[in-house]
């Protein structure tokens, strides 16, 4: 299927690896020009080189830096001639007990996982409306639907973003101008963050990482972890011409793990 976005410009945050890289890869395969960001310059440049080798890829520009800071947001936006597609993404806050979190840790989580996406939306959405095309995808978490007790920082910050998007996406001045905003909610995916979480659990429980990994797989009806590649392909569809009537939605991609009807 031709997604109708060849030649568009996309800004994909935290795209050097994991789910962000999966999204950038899928968009590049569609001929989208991509600006990718991440904090680690070396890994980011390696990813950019990989994307440039993809058949049909357009321009690929790498901008190293923490997207949660104003100066690095400014640099990323300046590198993108126009933002037709915005994929908001950032590493999630660490797990833990809410009794141990300071105000500063809460502010950092909210700044990174709620306010930074909002700032990027604010910087790009009006120009999208003027051009008559825009796609914004926020990578959040399945914890928005089913909170995870040890991920309270993430639960709080990402739920705040979800509530904000629910109102903004339904403003007629956006939807009537072919500008959509949706959230993509990953369940368990094979990423470095999941591995790091398992390492922490292994240290506390005495179990091996492999034992913990198999136990988590058993909670997923698909009996496997998701891959960044398939996550990226769903993201690319949300950015497509065909998805123009889909906005304000939380798309859960979790192999059937969420047990609810709604």
C-alpha cells in the first residue's frame, strides 16, 4: 500500500534505537525525509547511516541532544524545513516506589514525557493546519490504559499528555484541516528499556533475566514480545493519507495483553 506520504518531512524523537528507530525506519521506507534526534551522538549517527541505505529513503538528518531541553528542541526544529509528521518519543522515567520520589524527579518526568511533547506540538501544529496536512503520533505506554504500580512517574506524566491530546485533537480547526493527533501505546516490546527493567528485577528477585523474560511473555496472549519494526509500521500507517479520519485515539499495541473491552 502506498501511504501517500512520500516527500513529507518528519521529526522523530528518541530515534537512535528501540521504538523511535522503528518509527523512523518505517517512515524512511515510505520515502519520508526524516530528522531524527537522540542524546547519544554516536548511536544516532550510526542509525542515520543505516536509514540512508534503505531503498527509497529520502533525506536523513541527525540532531544529537536531549529533546527535553529548549535549545535542543530549537535545533531539531531548525533542521527540519517543515514538520509534516511529528513523532513524540522519550525514554520513560525509572520504576520505583512513590515514597522515594522527590519533587524534582516528578518535575523531570512531567517535563520529559508530558510538557516536551506539548511544546513540540505547539511549535508545529499551526503550520500543519495552514498547509492542510499534519500527523502527530505520541508514543506513550500501555500503562495509560492499565497502570503499572512501579511506574508511577510514567503513569502520571503520560496520562497527563493523554488528557491534553484528547481535547486538542478534537478541535475542529485541526481536524477539519487534515491534522490528526493520536497516541500509540506499546505493551511489552523487545527494547533496551525492557531489558534494563528486567536486570533490575533480576537483582532484586535472584531470578535470571531469561526466567523473568519468559514469565512476562506468558502474560501476553501472543506469547512473544513485540518488535520495533512492527511498531514502526503501525506508526507509519497513523501518519498516512489513509488515516485522515482517525484522530484523538489511543492505539494499544500489546499482543492482546490488556484484558478490558474498552
